[in-house]
C-alpha cells in the first residue's frame, strides 16, 4: 500500500478503531501527523553486550539464545508470569514477563534473540524484567538509535515507533517552506532529510543536523510571527491616556506596605498608562510576591479615568478569589467590581453583561466567559490576564475586540512562572517585562523534603500530626484515574505505578485516614463540583485535599501548612515550585514533601535543587538546563505557540540567528507578499492558528 501524508492511520496495519481513538487523543489521525510527532528523547541501542559484560546501570541490548521453552504460570486473577532462561557463551540470564502471555508462544527454545531492558543482579543470578525483544536476524528496534515518543494510556512507544517507520517514506512530499537563501546562509538540512533523521537517525551527526534544521525552523516562524505582531501593535498607534493620579491615595487602601519591588512595578505600569502608547506589560513575580496589588493599582487608575478594566483568570475558583479580594480592596474607593463565570445562572450572567455594556461595572473579573458572545463593554481600557501561559495572544485579541473603543486597550499580564529575564524578553517578544523580585516580609520559608517510598508511613504520621494541630494538607497526584490499558507486548505502560487521584483518595480514606475528612479535586470534574471541593477545603470542612495539579493556580488557604507531591520526579521543577507556593500563606511553619521512587540520579538531583532553594528564578534556570529539548512550560500554552524541538535555554544562539533571519526577511518584504515568501506567511499563520485575525 502506498502511503501519503493524508493517509488515515486506520489504514495502517495494527490500527483498529480502539487504537485510532487513542491516537486521536494525541492529535494523530493521518500519516502527516505522525511525521510531525517528533520524539521527546532517544535511546542508544546500537551497542550489543554479552550477558556477563552487560552493565547494570540503565537499559542495554543483549544477544542470547532461549535455553528452554518459556513457562507460563497464573499467580492469581489478573496476574500472569512468563519465565524463561536465555544463555550465551558467557552465562545465563533469567527473564520474567508480567501479564504478557503471548511471550510463551513468541520465544522458541534454541533460537537467538536480542533483548533490551535493565539487567539486575539477584544473588548469583542475572535477571531482566519485561524486556523488549526481537529475533537476532530481524532487527528493527535494536541495534539503532531508538526514538522515544510522548504517549497516552494504551499507546506504547513500540507501537508509535512502528507506525512512524511505516509512514516515513511519505516525508518526500513535505514542502520546503524555508526560503532557499536562508537555508544556504545557515547551512540547514533539507526538510525530507530532517524529518527522516529526527525519527530514525543514522547516527549522532545526522540527528544533530535534523534537530538543528527543525529547531531553527520553529524559532524562525515564531520570530517572524512576533515581528508581525509588533508591526500590528505599532500600526494601532496610541492607547488611552490616563491623568496621573496620586499614588498615595491608592496605597492608603492597601492593608500592608508594598515592597520596593511592588512599588517599582506600579510606577512602571503608571508610566505606561499615562504615556499615550498602548501598554503591553508582563509582570513576573514568584508565588506570593504581590502581583494582584499591581493589577488592582492599574484597575484603580483606569476607574479613576472613567474607564473599565477586565481581569481574566484561568479557573473559576481563582476568578472568585480575585473578585473577593479586589472588591474588599477597591470598594472603599468607589470602584464597582463584578464577576462573570461560565457556571453562573443565565439571569446572573445577563445582569452582569447589561451592567458592563452600560458602564455600571468598573472592574470585571472572569474566566473565558468574558470573551463569549453577548459580552460588550461600555469603555474597556485595560485587560489584565492572570497566568500568561494559560492565555494565548488569541484571547487577549478577542477581549480587545469587545472594548467599545476605537483604540486598543492596555494589557497587563501576570505570571507566577519565573523565567530568566533574557528568555522572557525573547519569548514574550510583544511585551515589556517587569519583575517583582522581592517577597513581602513575614512570609515563613517552606521546609522542603525529598522522601523515598520506604518513609511513606512516617509521612502519613506527619499528615496526622498537622491535622491534629488544626492544620490542613494537600496531596498531589500526577494522574486522575488508574490506567485501565494493559501494557502492550514488551513495553511498560507510561502510567505504571503513578498515583491516581480517584483510587488513591479511596485507599487513603478507607485504609490510612478513616477518621479524617478527605476531599478530591481534579480537572475532569464539573465546574460546580470543583468549586464545591475547593470551598470545602477553604472553609476547613475538608482536612486533606487529594488533587491533581489543578490546584497549582488555586485559592489562597492560609491554614494549609503541608503539601505532599506523589511521583514528584514526573513534574518539572517550575511546576513543583508553583505547587509548593500553595502553602506558606499563613503564620504557621509550612512543609512540602516530594515523594519519589525514581532510580535516576539526575531526577534526584533536580528534586534536591528544589529542596535547597525557594528562589523561583534560580529554579527556572535549573529547570531549563535539566529538561533539555522540549517545552519549558510543560503542556500549557504560554500565549505563544509551543515549541516541539527548540530548547529555549540551549538554543539561544540558534534563536538569535533565527530572529536575525526573520527580521531581515521582513525588512525586504514586510507583508511577505512575494511568491517565494508566501510559504513563510502560511506557516506563521498556521503556527498562530489559535489567533484567527491576528495578522489582518
């Protein structure tokens, strides 16, 4: 069968209806999607060892002959073992396969195979559990540099690699979108070569050439898009100018004295809003550094000038928290604060919409409901977006379109994900950057511990002690549900042994804390259920909240003094730092416990880095270094298209080259109208596809 980029994956051998649905979860429906599903890592399986020489660190390939017929035994319902002894001239290796009964038929005594897995020494025996294997004369997934892909439950790496290999021939159809002179000037490989070698590289050199070409391409289109955005912003001309107000009047409303850093950022914001140009400012500050006070100041300035502000929050729970704190702070100054969320009753929503259109609300706080149909403003002059990485340029543009003005509103973006300043200036190319680099006095440092599985009982006792003292605790899990899909032949399931909120909460309630009040919170719950769970925790009704990272950007619970993160090695450092910021908000000593069973020294080092510092900027530098190629922001949108390959820390030189190339091209052809540059225009529009009218 001849495969083209548009061939549906259902036409490939091994992809039935069930697998097709699972692949669709990853956004993979056609052969072309697989070509663009770049590996996240590689395993070097080129070196083949004999049994005696095979190292016990990491996974290795071993050639050996099956010394006997495999033995299948059913231990209990749901657990089958296949055991087989294999040998070579240096010794024997004992293999065990869990729940892979097909192995009994697949391995034949007297035949030679290559096994790939981790060797362990038990007494005088050498063993391997669940290795991948294939016949020695039919090598496909051994003896090569093997791609490692991002997976979903029920889809193994083995399957994705097999499918990627099948669709590789249609890489010749890929159009060459980079202008030829840019490819020549920067010594970039052809598109077909790059895609083939990013999946199955012939050697390290081919992989580096492929990665450099594809990373440059990503950064080039990103830089071109940001240049076009800046052009568009400059075309819009001036913003609404506000009369300068006495800052002391606002400071008198605050129940605390702002830090010098907060005061500086307030001044930068006021300077923007009184300058006559449109403000597009990113305010970066660690968890608890007081970004909301800066947003309140900007909203106050706006209301004083007779205009409206809107604050967009990523979750209803957070929107409600902002609504309460802003109402409390600004009501004495006569600023009318409103709330608009998706789960409000229709009549309530209509009332708020009418008030916004009439100008009876000065400062509205809401979720995506703010950009829904039917929302119009009387005179919107300021947009505040909380947690920039959850709001794309698209949402900011959609809100700006509702302003009721002929000029675009000012934009203030707040982010609690500290990023190195140089990096922020590059990736937020359409924003000016302010940093709140001081924490308010009196915040108690959070004690952080890295704990192995063998200390679990002590950790549970610690939870009990905290609750007995009247405190509350979060327990964070990486998954919502147990993975129901068995691992495919020769593969470990990606979700194996991950703590899942639903089943873990049940176990904790029944077996560990039957006398405590446990709550549960995860992203698959309905908005009202989430709201109820968070309210119960805020009010102290729930003593222990078992949740996913949905609490990462959550309400302020000063009484919570303990956060436990299960499978902590599965999270990025910046995300763990965000989670840690959920505690330490009251006057009690707070603790963060990171539980891990990882054997990786690198992962342990990363966790110890977090335990040794609370400086978010230092942590973000480490995170960038440690996580390598891929998206520093995890799976979340940070307002810009996600990078598949470009490493924003390691590719600084490449990024500079890509930016220079993009600027030079746009100087020659500002609207990319020349026929040879149209493919660049199309790719930029595709990259910013969540922003429909952005370049019109």
